[in-house]
């Protein structure tokens, strides 16, 4: 059964056209947009065989609500985007680098996490189906296309998924402020799944217990914690830095 939802913004829709065009039902474009960005999207849609519908700004405003649509929206079939953790691990040509989010509720935080996951080459973002925001239109907009380039895997039982990752040789590392080990002093150049907790509450007990080790980000200032997306960026960057130091491919 198809699950149709709306995605807004040029970056998100252009990325989906390139990565997964079969999931797009139609694109709504404001005919008043005659700039190069709009022309490029229209040409790409034609090349991919995706229907383009003229839609004025007033109608797009109604469709987007409080979101900034930039003059473009698309109906996508979310059921065509599903992958599971096995799909990801079976196709990797390097050590796995995953980001696991234990119940992030704020769509802006999830969108930002997807952006840093894309920036630092995470192979997937994993999160529970319940007690988490999921891929809403706001998440797609904030992610600026990263929701279409980084697989987002919703799982029924997060602790069980972490145990499955360990069976695949992935080290599960939780980031938390009260950990005894410090980032920068632990080896992170192998297959890693970084686990970060929800806003305010952190990781749940079962999630924490499923981690192989717990690591804290050193803090020099007066604040006690970082935003979850900032923490994710710091942790993923350190993993990539160590891979580069070890002679592994890191950035191109």
C-alpha cells in the first residue's frame, strides 16, 4: 500500500529526483518561478519522466501551511523509500558508520541530524518507530535533501536492533555526558553505530545497556550539554578523522 506525503523545497525535491525518482508521483511548481533553479528542476523532472503541474503560490501556501515551500512541492510515495539495516550493511564497501537516535521528537533536530549524517558520510540513521518524530514534511525541509540521500530506518525494537548490529560486527557506542571515557581518547576507526538520546532525557535504560561503551564529549564551557544534532556532528566527525588518520578513505 502506498503512503503519499508532501515534500517541499528545491533541495529536497531535486535530491529525490536524482536518488529515487520512481517515488515521486508529481511535482507542483509555481509558474512565477522562472529562475535557473526552477528551470533546472523542471528539466530534471522531464528527464526522469515525472509529471510537473503548474501551481500558483496561493495554493502552495495552503499546501505547505507554516512551512517555506520556495515555490515547489511534490507528492511522494514513502513506501518506495523503505530499507532495513540489512539492506544497508550488505552493500557497504567500507566499515559501517551509523547514527542511532533514541527517540528524537523535534522535527528540526531530526532534520539537522540527517544533514550532519549526510555531511560526514553516515550510511544510515536509525530510530524507533514509536516515541520519535519520523520523517515529516518539516524534517524533509530542514534536512535540505539529506532525508533523500541518507537512509532513514524505523525499527520496532531499538535495543534488539542494536544487538543485531553487534552480530554484524558493528561496535555500538553511546554518547552521554556522564561517561567515563572521553571522545578523542577511544578508537573509533572500525564499524561504529553512534547512539544519541532524545532531547532532555537522553538514552533510555535499555538502549544504554545495549551499548558496548559510553563516551562523553569533552566540554570546556559552562553549558552542560549540546543539541543532539551538534553532538551527532562532533561524534561522526571524530570517527571520520580517525579513519583518515588510519589511512582509510574519509573525504573526497
